[in-house]
């Protein structure tokens, strides 16, 4: 297992990014579960236990701008075919500092492991905790490289009232760390706006390769 990715992410959360020199860093996986690519400004990090020479050969063979090669669908498909893994989408990655005190939103914790939101979160994260509000759900858990990640869900009938922002802000109060991370699909503009309104700042993009 490699600690390299955890250190890169921790630095990025502090605003210290890999050099924007167009290079690609290839490192080992932080865990058996976690493999993929994180892209920062003009610098990408590929984390996989596959042969680094094979990874670099595939990147060189990808017909793409050098800065975009690690996120090019042709390269991603080659890695997925070689590893037998799958992926959903390329996400925007955001992070926010924690806030003191309790959240202003009234929440009740859900401890039932059979609850659909709990069961789904446990597939991708460790140490999962889930809270419900009237019309929404907040999930916290340790995801990629052990970072604390937040996810929210707002019922259709409760949308348009600011509940999503309140849930995202609540995550900043509840996370047991100095920062909390969140991923949004770039096409889900409503989610992107919600997390940025809650103080989450964009740091890069990522594609995660899920084990079959």
C-alpha cells in the first residue's frame, strides 16, 4: 500500500499542488479498493498497482493533448480492460475546511446498516455515518486514500429551499478531521453550485476504478 496519494491530497487541501509542468506521476494504490486518476492543473496522478512502464506506454500511445492524456477515455478504457475494473464518471473534486461547533440544521443519525443510503455508502467508504434531515440525507465516510468525504441527497419535493447547502455546511461541522472532501459530476450543475455555496473549493478532477 502507498501513502503517496494521501500526502498529495493533503497538500492539495492546503493549496499546495503538484508542479503544473504537464507531467504525470504514477504511484501505487493506497488500498486494494482505490485505483484511478486524479488530475490537477497541468499535472495528473495515476494510482494503480499495474506496471508503471505499461501505464506510461499507454499514456504515450494515447492520441491526446499531453495535458489531457491521463483523463482521455482511450487511456481510461485501456486501464479498465487490463484491470477488469469499472468506473462511473469523471468527477469534480472539492474540499472545505471544518467549522467549529454543531451544525445549525436539525439532524438525526441513522444507524441501521440495512438502510439504503448506509448500505450504498459502505460499498465505497469506511467508517460511514449517515444523518437525516426533513427532506434530505448527509453521508460522511472515509473514501479515497482515507480522506473524509461527504455526500448529500435532497428529496425532489424539498429542493429549491437551500436544504442542500445546509447539509453540505453541516458536513463541515460534523467531520472528525481538518477538512472534508466532496465529489460532484460536472454535469450536475445544481450539485456543483450547492457545494461551492457551502464553501467547498475545487481542486481537481478524478476518475475512480472500482473493483468488480
